[in-house]
C-alpha cells in the first residue's frame, strides 16, 4: 500500500534530473552567494576562516530556503539541487582559499623573487622562470611598501 502511494506520488512529481539548466543556475547562484557573503564579511574585517565558515552557513541557509520555497510552490524539494548548491559553494571556497593573500605575497623590489613576490613566482615558475616585470615597472608604493 505504501509502495503504491510512493510510486503514484513520484509519477506525479515533476522530473528532477541531475543535469540541466536549473542545476547550472543552482551552482552559480550558490557560488555567487558564497563569494558575496565572504567579501562582505572580509570588508567588515572578519578573519578569513570565520568569514569562510559564515559564508558556508549563509549559502546553506539560502539554498535550503529556496528548496523549501520550491516545495511549497511546486511540490518538489530537490536534494539534487542542494548537491549542485554545495558544489557551487565548494568551487567558490576553493577559489577564495587560493586567492587569499598573506603578508608574504606582497611584491618586493628586491630579494629572491624579484618584483613579483613569492606567490607569483610559485605560480609562474614553470611557465616563466624569473621576474616577468622589472622592479622599476611597479608603482613606487609597491616597491617600498609605503602606504598609498
């Protein structure tokens, strides 16, 4: 009896495929939510790890709220949509994590890495060994470390 009811309800529900335009929208909206939340928190001087964790929480709340809205409106709560939301948030987190600069990433006019600093040198070492731009190409405040 329960199996028949579940089968009839699943036949009436709209199809929920793993791939499609809706899933791409979920991916990019979650990535956007993650990025914007992280950026706002960083602007408010929240530490990197706390900002990233809070961005995950906000993205999760927005994603679940969207699925609850879909369930009320269309009768479908899609776990597959939430998987795509998590993938988008994860991709944004990976980009954010790899883009975060530390004090050692600032370019230096002299030293082992030339004008690009250690981050650029490590990223580009296999492509273009050595400095790409001479130290004189950097603005004065970047070479000396003086405030703008």
